[in-house]
C-alpha cells in the first residue's frame, strides 16, 4: 500500500512538471514580439509615450506592442 502511494505521488509530480513546462513554452510563444517605430507607422499604428514607461505602438485593431 505504501509503495502504491509513493508511486502515485511520483507520477503526479512528473505530470505537474510536464504540464508546467508545456505551459511555459506556449506562453512564451504566445507573447507578441517588439515592433520598431517604422514598422508601427507603416502598419497604421500610433506611437504612445508615457512618462517613466516604455513607448508602445497602438495598432488599428486596438492591440498594443512595446517598441524596440
């Protein structure tokens, strides 16, 4: 009985580690890359500058991306 409990715990730990790794990879792939100022204006976007923050590009579909 004790061996079965230990094996179950080990299997649960491995499963959690695999799910976490897959989630981290997919989250990195889903994040949008930075855009340059020229690419922003060429795509019809507007550059927004805020004090103490990085400039962002607001595209016509209302999405925002950080500017390199």
